[in-house]
C-alpha cells in the first residue's frame, strides 16, 4: 500500500490529516490498514445518503455519490462507494505512477461499469480536474490523472476535513503538521456532529460549519491554535497558513487561494505573549461586524467577518493604511456595509486602545522597519507630548493633527523647535531625528512620510492619554476629520 505521508499538495494533505484525525492518530505514518478501512466504510455508508449525498455535489458532481440517475437505483451508489473507497485499499497496482505521491496507481476502473481506464481519475473523483475525454493539461493528450489508493482515499475524505462556508469548501493547509491536523480535526468534529444531527432530524441539508467568511475563519482558528501553543510553550517559529476556498459544482467550479503572509503569522504568534495579548484582543473585539451596533440595534445573528482579520491578508503592502486604521483608530473611508465597525473608530474616544508597544511589535514583525528609525519615532512622539503638556498648547496639537501635507507639518515642527530655542531649551526635533522619521535625504521627503507621521501620532496619543492631558482637552479634537486618507487606501 505504500508509505502514507504528507505530500505537499494541499488538498491531498488536508484529506490525509482528516483520515488521521478520524483514526485519532497524530500523523498519517501511524495509520494502519484497519484505520483506513474504518474511515472508508464510514464514508461508504454516509456518502450515499442525506445530508452528504446532496452536499457532495460541491466536491464530486456527477460522481456515483451524487448522480441523479441513481436516485431510483440506490444500490448503484453503494457499488460506486465500495469501488472508490473500500476496494482501492486491497487493489493491485498498474505500471503508472501517481504524480502526487510517487506511488503506483490502483488497477481499478473508478466507475461501476468498468469502462474507465484503470486507476484514472477525472472531475467526479478529484475536484477541479477536467471531465472524461478532455485531454487538456495531461501528458501526451492521455486524459485522466493516475491516482494511488492514498490519493484517492485522501481526496474522498477531504470534504469531511473542510469547513462548509457559503455553499463552498474551505481547506486550511499549513507546513506545520500539527497545525494542519488541528484544522482538519476541528472541522471533522463539527461536520460529524452536524451529519449526525441532520440524520436524526431527517434533514437533507448539511448546515454550514461556521457563519464566518473564509478569511476571518482562517485567522480565528489560527489564533486559537497559537494561543494554545503559547500556553503550552509550543513551537517558536511562524507557520505558513493558506486557505483554499473552492467548489467543483457545474459551471461555478473555481478555487480562490489566499495565503496568510508569513510576516503576519509571525506577528500573530508574537502577540500571544502576555505583554501584548490584552491590547491586541481589544482591537480584535472591535473589529467584528456589528461590534458597535449593540448601542443602536439589537444583534440578531453572529458576526460574519472581522474586518481587522480580513485586512491582515493585504499586508505588508497595505501596512500604512492598516496602522492608521487599527493602531491609530482613524475611521475607514470605505465602509463595507451598515455593520462595518470601522465607521465608528475615533482616536478621541478610543485613545485607551492606542498602544505603542503593540505598534512597535507590528513594525518589527510585519513592516520590518529599522530599529533605529523606530526609536527616533518614539523619541519624537515623547518630545511632542512633553512639549504640549508643558505649555498646555492645545492649539499646537490641533494644528499638528490637521496637517495633511508634508510642507505644513515640517513648518509646524520647525516653528516649535525655534520657540524652544528662544526659551533656552534644546530644539524640539533635531536634524538627525527629522531626517530619520520623515526624509530619505535632506529636503526630500520619504515616500512613506505619512506612515512616519501616523506612528509619531500613535506615540503622542498614548503619552497624552497616559498623562491624563488628553481626557481634559477632548474639545481640541472636536472638529478633527479623523477619516483615513484616500492616498493611502
């Protein structure tokens, strides 16, 4: 039968993880013939009846499981199930090799009439392949994919280890075998419970695994896993995680692949540390759909998305907009829907959520900003906060926050430095610090000077709030337009 091990192919690996979870083992290498036979027999018994019979059209349309022509001949479904699930475990092999595993293909026609070439799989057997007779994308125009018993059984188990989301399947893959198994086991347990409940109630439809959108669901499950690892002092390296959201149904067949950047998974791993966890969780809670709607309308359904989670996939390219929106709490200009929480973000009311340590971690893990520049930004924010508190200069803060162009911001800082010099104090900002934060060369602003400005504001807000000065001067910001700038969207 060959060695059962992860292959690197995401759909096969998720299927193998599902078989492993079904057998309550830790790795596919531990699977025995009896484990595989037990899983195959469960699928053979349940794939031919509701609710899975109709649900499996999303993965295996026109297969023996879902073929409408078999509605009046249920025995044909059972024959097909035995043919593709149980029989391959004992079947002989052909001289062809399975390109996904390197094992020999099963010497078994995968249809009940024995008309297909032995060991060749098509769209009804493996999602997103071409149908019978279509020669495109196959060597020498020889239609069909040679499959081993391992690939065949893993792919058939795949739907059980996926989340059902919006009528499609979501498979979560990782290069970390423990994480891969965790994802598959979680979805398998939920699906098995839903199958049992539907059968007991006589329902013909399998409910969705979760109300979440695919990207939100991926990050939500990853965070759960990383928190558990942090408690158990697990692996200290960032895992790769990729979502495969697909359907194989009719003309709708397609797959959407969304990898979570490795920098982001590293950041999510790091924020589980007690030094950052509370501040990060506060931002996450205010990222859920309808998080602010409870003050206005009664929530009637679970949130579908977390906008913070969703926008992690745009990193690091959109880091500047992400920082402004979630760390500086500037409301978004583009609103997704009426329950989008970002329309209520306001640094005037949420200064307590602004955290320089969390922002600094993000700069190191995701933006990969030079530590020297980070220190200059922090020091400038501290200097501005000290200046405003010492002189109780609310007007200066107001002007500073309204400076949307580079020249006015530069002039404000120069004038404030000049006033400090006239008072016999050191300049508010030195040339070295100004260059490090805002300019790439003297007189030439950085392309990301707005990012430097927003980071200075984050430190400034944090310090003014910690001192209590901000709470006493909220009227200073009363006419501030705190919306994200279009230029950084």
